[in-house]
C-alpha cells in the first residue's frame, strides 16, 4: 500500500522543503539530494508538481498529514526566501517546516534527524534559519561525504554521485522519505530515536 497519496483537498498542515539548485545541470549533484528525496515522495504518491513563483510545489498526504512538498527555485543560498514566502502564504510558522538537505559531515548513506540547531556551515539551511528567525526547525540531513574527501568542497558538493554509489544513494533516499513520514506521524523525538543510530 502506498505510504503517501495525492490530495488537493484542504490546506497543508506542514511544509516539507527540500534543498537544492533548480535546473537539469544540477539534478544529480550531491548538493541536490534534498530535491531527490522530495521527488521520490511525490512519485510514490502520484502527486503532480507545479511551479509557483519561488518554488516548485505539490500537495499530498504523508503519515496522515496534509503536506506541501516544496523545492525552491531561488538557488541554494537563497532558500530562506522561498521558505518564508511559502509559510506566509499558507499561514504556517517555522514549527510547521521540515527541511531535507545534504550533509558534508556525514558519510554517504547516514541520516541525522534534528529538531533544532545551527546550520553547520550549510548555506541553504543558514538562509532558511535566518529568514525564519529561529534555529528551531526540524531537519533531515543526508550524508554525502566519502572516505577520501577532495580539498575543493564546493566543487565536490556540486559534482554528481558516481554510478557505483547508485544503490546506496537510492537506499538513503528511501530511508529519508520514511524518516519524513515518521516525523509527520510519530513526531520528531520518536524519529530521532529510530534514525540517529
């Protein structure tokens, strides 16, 4: 049975914001793994994307909650602008936001769910926290680091995953989608206990 289903009825109760850069040239970049998770959630539910102003969005239901999946079209470092405009448009607050993003400090395949905290050097999350005016925003971080990291970190995050990493990447994307569902249905504390191994 599908874990999510498409619904246009009712105002979303939560926003799930994936972080990444818009455009085909960035689609498979390590920095775009947040978009990849949302794309997988949308595919699973059969939800349809539309572009509205600052974001690509679709409405669906996950974990029994009405949600808006959103991918900013503002580019990574200005993600907060899209987050703030979407929250205001739906009459929601920062506590109704779940951010899904890449994490250069975690090895590929690892997840870390947090209820709050700093941006940890991630400029997209930094923009969201700054424009939301709080660090109390739930986030699901997906590891993209490799054992031997290049010195050029900026170039690394904007490079594609290798073909040899495809299976591990897909497993991590699926796991992150399940973590989002768990946050929505079970709460962040329970999800942290399950996923922050």
